[in-house]
């Protein structure tokens, strides 16, 4: 059994930060679950370009507000507490924080090793442990 507390992750090597977000990585590839599990904070008033060419992601908002815009068709979807979205087609998108920070619970397949951050195209590379 794996038991972790978010307070153990914050400020450790398993919290990866960028200008527009912070990702607290609770389960990683090395844990052998077949997926990784994260809490991600999207900072209010920011925009992040993302295109997970190598990963599928499901996201559930538990606090805050924002929106996601799919680049292919320009559709904008509001995000608030209780909203789930799944990037089941490796959808290239903009993720925007709203008036307050968004707290998102995220699952990645294949799992992340923990050090990934977006490259210039918004992609997480496939990394080995």
C-alpha cells in the first residue's frame, strides 16, 4: 500500500513549478500503478499552452475557476469546482486561470517520472526513471 500526504510533497523534489502552475506529484511511474496522480495549481490570471503528444490526461477541478480552449476548433469550456475534462485525443489547448487559483486533480497515462515540465511546444517528454 502507498500512503502519502500532500504536505510531504509540497516543497520536495516531487513538486515541480513553472511560471503559471505548480504540480504536486503524488504517484509516479516508479510506484508501478500504470498512471501518475497529481494535484496541480493553475495560478489566477495566467495562460499555459499545453499539447501532451505523449500522454493522455484526465483532470478534475476541485476549487477555483478558469477555462480550457482547444486550439483545433477554438472551443472554450469553463472550468469550476466539479468540472472534469479528458484530453483523450492529445488535444492541444490553452489552460487559463480565472479570478482565483484553480486546484486540479490530474491523472496521466503513461505515468510521469516526476521531473517533466512543458517544452517549447507545451509537450511533456517521455522520460525514463
